[in-house]
C-alpha cells in the first residue's frame, strides 16, 4: 500500500514537473519565428477588442459597487466618535489601490478572459486548425499566444479604471448613505498618500497580465480530447491561474512592501 502511494505521488510530481517545463518552453517558443507584422497587427487589434475592450463593462460594474461595499463596511465598523470620518475615505483608497483593483479584478478576469482564451485555442486544437497552421510553416504559438500577450499589456488600463470607479463608488455610498460628508471622504482619500503604492499595484498588474495571457493559453494549446475536454480545460485554467495570482500576490507583497 505504501509502495503504491509512493509510486502515485512520484508520478504526480513528475506530471507537475513536466507541465511546468512545457509551460516555460511554450513561453520561449512564443517569441521564435514571428508572424508577419501585417497579419500580427490584425490579430493584436482583435485580441485587444476581445480581451480588454470587451471586459470594460464587467470591470466597471464590479469596481463601482464593490468600492461602495468596502466604504459601507468600513463606515459601519468605525462607530467611535473619536475616530475622524475622513478615515473612511483613507481605508477605502488603501483597500482598492493595494488589493481590490489589481488582485480581486485579476481573479475575476481569470474566469472571463482566461476561459475565453482556453476555449478559443482549445477549439482550434480540437478542430485541427493548429495542426493546419504548423503544416503551413507558421509558428502556431507565436500566431495564437503572442497577440494575447501583447494585448494584455494594456491590462493596467483596466485596473486604472477599476481604481477610479472603486473610489468613486465608495464616495457615492459614503455621501448618499450619510456615513460622512463629501469633504471628509475626499480628505481621507488624499490623506497620507504614498506614490509607491500605485507603482506596487501596477507591478502586480503587469505580472498578473502575463499569467492571464500564458496559463490559459497553455491549457488550451496542449489539451487533448474533444469538445467536452475544452470545457474541462477552461475550468482547469481558471483554477491554476487563480492559484498563481494568489501565490504571486503574496510573494510580490512580501518583496515590495516589507
């Protein structure tokens, strides 16, 4: 029984190591033998429309209302009259800039954008379109993954909107909910502002954008099976992208803020 458990664990470890190696090999191959710029430009513009512009609505909606929820919860937990009302704006700003916008939105995008990337590339694998690209002498990894990588370099644009609308939603909830005045909220937002926190948030955003482009592409490109496996690959890519985002969020926070 112990030998069987050891054998199974060893096989599992080897599978993970193989997948990690294949993932890094995919990243290297993505930059080799580039597609002609005239074709690549159209692919990049299409992916920008699908991945960035197409996500504006859901990001704006979630950011605005979650910003309001953060403000309400903060205000309700500050019931001591000795604590200034401006602390509500300060706490909302810190929560949104440091954690909510770059990390929480990225996990949501792992579900929306990541599933879209995995399913689109996985469908091409199932229908043998990727094999056709290889037969024509096209580097399929560069053709399929590189445009998504470039388009998601605009991901900080989405996070900037999420930061702005999160703070705006907090202001609306604070004023219309009667938790504090507009002047107190704005004073709190401006209080003890550290510019490096914005830099920290965007460093995380670029790292998460890289994960959002590559991990779902890996699961879509190397999937096997039929249409049913496309759905399974999309679920798996969401799980692993979310895990990677959470782990790197911890590591980057430890390195940049400690």
